């Protein structure tokens, strides 16, 4: 009689262990250390008094007229520079991608934009003062050559209008860098197909191009808003105490002078976080509407 011996059963091999997630560890550590932890610290500090007890006094301080005015100024400045910067950046991105400009011009514009988008703070303020200050190169040239006195006509680089000009210097190049890949993602074959089907270039941009680009445009506009809303050094160096934006008010509360109030500075920062969260939520809602158009 033959006897057979059953082979021992082996456990099925599980999926191989992947260590690819370790590559994301620095990113998540960075997000925790410089985004989540500061946000939680701000939220906690906004509702604590100097003794560490819960209080709403810091939040109530946000409704002081001067602080409300600083929020209004910051929001207006951010909205104007975001909308104008987004429009100029998108138009320039279209010109160097679909406008038929030479590769050299495209390369030069992108190179300049890469530098300008990161040129801010005190160097930018000094550059604008040198160019457009009361004794700057352009006002002196116009006054001596053409008899035009910009400052006598009401212009001043040390006002909100001056900040708008300074912020636009780095806002619209940043928009261009974001929108160039989006325009490059549009295939020219789609335009040819629309033309072959009897459509016009206007029809292509209305029904195909713009709906595809709209999420990128809205997202970049929100990014520009946050970029301007959180700026500090340029406003401080260019206008000093003449223009109060929220970041300057926060600085005054934590520098240790007469207005020292760290609790109020936490509340001011918390208000900024809330405003940015609302803008992001608005973007998500608009993106959902846009997604319906693309179906």
C-alpha cells in the first residue's frame, strides 16, 4: 500500500513591506512643526489670559475700531493685488504659451518671474523708494524734464496705493509661474478639433479652455490673497506707521513697547487664520461648481 506524505502547508506570503512612506516623513514633520503646531498655539493663546485661564477678552479686543480698520485695509490690499495680479499674470502666461511669442522671450519672462516672485521684504521696499520715493529717480526725472510733480498731484509711494504697486511686483510673476503649466496642459489638438467641428477660437476658449483653466486660476488667486494678507516686511519698511495692516498691528503687540499685549496678538493671528480658512472654503465651493461644468 502506497502512502503519501502531505507537503507541509505554507502561509501565503504577505505583501512586501514598503519603506516608500519614509520619503514623506520630512514633509509631514515640516507641516506639523510649521503649520499645525503654530496654528494650535495661536488658537490656544487667543482664548487665554496672562494667567493661563480661559477668556474671551482677547477676541473682544478684535472689535476695536483701529483693529477693524487694519483688517479692512489688509483685506482690501490683498483682494486688489490678488485680482489684478491674477489677471495680469494669466494674460502674460497666455501670451508666452499660446500667443506665439518666441522661445527666448518665454525663457526670459519665466526667468525674471522666478526672481521677482521671491523678491520682497526690505529689498523690495528700498527699490521702490529709490524709484518712486519723493526724491526717487522717476519723480525727479518727471519734475525736471516735463514739469510733472507726482507728489503735488497726490501720488505717494508711502500709502496703500504704494503698497499695491509694491505687492503687484511679486504677485503677478507668481501668478505667471502657476498658470504657465496650466496653459501648457491645453492641447492645441483640441483647438483644431473644435475648428474642424465648425467652432471658432472664441467657442474653444469659452466651452473648453476657460472651464479647464478656471480651477487653476481660482486656486492661484486664493494663493495670491494669502500671500499678500500675510506679508509684513514690505509694508513695515515702505510705509512704517502710515498704513496699518494686521501683521503690523501684531508686531506692535509683541515688541514689548507700550502696546504690549501678547493675548491680543494671538487673537489677531487667529482672525487671520479664520479669514484664510474662509477663502479656502470659498475656493473649494467654486471648484465644485467648476467640476460640474467639466462633466
